[in-house]
C-alpha cells in the first residue's frame, strides 16, 4: 500500500506532466466544420434545425422576412406611380393626335378649295372698266335718217338745219373704219397695234362688282355674233371666266357649247369637269355626277380624272347612295395611286364623313 507521502507527490507531479501535451495541442488548427474530429470535433447541425444560420425560427429569420415585406411594398408603390405616369402620357398623346388630325383636315380643306388652280389657264386681266370709261368719253356716232335730214347730235351749231351730203367729211368722220376689229367690252372700234397682224377680238368679262352699262345695253343678236371666240382655247377661257365669276348658268351653257363644237379637244376633260362643277354649285348633284362619271370613264387618263372621281363620290353621297359613294372613295386611291395628295386625303376624309366601313 502506497504511503500517504508518495500519494501526495504523485498528485502534485501529474499536472506538470500534462503541460507539454497541452502546449502542443494549443498550436494546432481546430477541426473543419462537420469533419469527423472524434469525440471533441464539431458536428454538422441537422437540416431541420432552427439554428441562426438556417433562417429558422431564430431572430435572424424574422428580420429577413420583415425586410422582404418592406421591399415588396415599395415595389408595389413604384408600380402604381409608373402606371399613373403611363396613363398621363397616353392622354397627352391622344390630345396630340386629335390636334394633328384637325390640322390635317384644315389643310386638306384649303387644298381642296384651291384644287385645279395649278393646271388652269391664266385668264387675261380684266380691263373692261377702263375701256367702258373711255367709251363714255368718246363721241357718239351720228344717227342718220334715210333722207339725211337734220340731226341735232351730228350737225354743227354754227350751221343749224343744213343737211349733210353723202360722202362729205362731216359725215365720213363717224363711219366705221373698214376692217378694224371691235373691242367687245366697250363696243368701240380699235385699230390693231403696229406689227400685230394676228389681232383678233376676245371676250372681255365684266368686273365682278358691277357690270358695265355698255355691255348690258348691247343687243343680244350683236353680242352673240361678236362674242364668238376664234379658237377653242378662247372659248374655254371664256367659259372658265364665267364659272369663276359665279355665273354658273352662263358657264353651263358655255361649257356645253364648247363640248359640242370641240368634242376631241385636249381641253374636253377640263370642260366636262367644270360643267359638272357648274351643276354642283347649284345643288344639281345628279347632273354633276353624270359629268364627273364621264370624266372618270371617257377621260380616265387625264389629270382631271382623280379629282372627278372624288367629286363623283361626293355627289353620290349627297344623293343618298352611300354604298356607291364609299366604293367610289375607295376606288380613287386604288385606281390612281399617284393622284395628288389633296385628292387622296379628300377621299379619306369624305369616306369618314360617309361612315364607310
């Protein structure tokens, strides 16, 4: 049996013997997470555990869920804000489209009102008022009876009652100059200018404000005989001048007469078109439609054909033939793809007015 003194010495030296081994273990790295380190190693936590790193029921998991809810709320608010901005932009875009459509309609109306002016012939300027004023200042021709009796308008005051023999200078001064052409507006004779051998009488239209008394006082028979144009161009210009002066009845007669005398003229398509216009301006849509249809069929290759087809559709719509009018409006762009822009836009606008499907 060990003595008490030896037992005490063994107890004192046992810790001192373990110090070198502890010092060696102190400098080593700890075992890896989950690595089998024996009895003193770290063990991997269970998959269903509620540790902090697994986001279970610990404090860290509750914080992440709350942050996620805040972020979702912010995203929803941002989406609502962007939706409102999109609706505002759509409303602004709709207003801009409406303004653009109104502007286009206004431009189309102005172009339609000015249609045909680029292809129409230039009418000579109206100087009938000046010639009428000069006619009033000119001496009136003397009235002679068969026996050359006294005429107070023709006889000089110094020799009253004296008859004038035929061939005398006093009577010859009022005779017509032989072969001189007549100015149709004032009823006076006018000598041709020097070097102008092609002078021919042309019809001078009265001013738009007030016709001259000289033109209205002329006899119908004389005016008809003197107003006959020399060329088809002059006849067409005369009829076009009547139309521009809004004398639609006279324009109708003039264009009809032109077409009867010049059925194969290169101006026949324009004359037929304006004949239809003279009917349309007076509300005679059926007669106007007949003339527009004639231009579209007989003169389909002319420059007036697209415009005539457009007005044909307008006349048909005014007559209540909606289906035919809609078909005509659609035919304008199909048959004439190179038609002027105002014709295409006019067909589209009239189609909308007619509520074509």
